[in-house]
C-alpha cells in the first residue's frame, strides 16, 4: 500500500500584533529609563538632557509607526474584502 505525503498550504500568520506588542514594550522600556517623559507640563524643569530629548524622539517615532500600521491594516482589510461588485452591461 502506497501512501502519499500531502502538502497543506496555510496562509502565513499575521505578524502585525507581534510587531505592535514589541513596539509597545520598547516604549514602556524607554519611559522606564526616562521617567521625565511622564512629568505633567506644569512641572517646572530645567532644559531637558540630550538623552530625554532622544527618548522623546523615539517615542514619537513609535507613534508614527503605529499610525502607519493602522493605515496598513485598513488597506489590507479592504483588499481582503475584495473590490465592490460591478455590473457588467446595462440593465434596462
């Protein structure tokens, strides 16, 4: 009796939740290393150190990445749903 191996083709997993979780962890780590980022605006402070300024830039960059992911997800959802139905020919 001969048995054939069957190949199951699965869709690749969506890695976006993993990437977003990694970014969220990175933001938490940056904030943990620079708690000055959480100070309210009315707290008097000296000029921010270069490290804090860099941390602010990194957090802003992560925010931009998450916005781009939201746009990607919206475009991808439209592509998965498919184009809207179109009528062929004219109906009288």
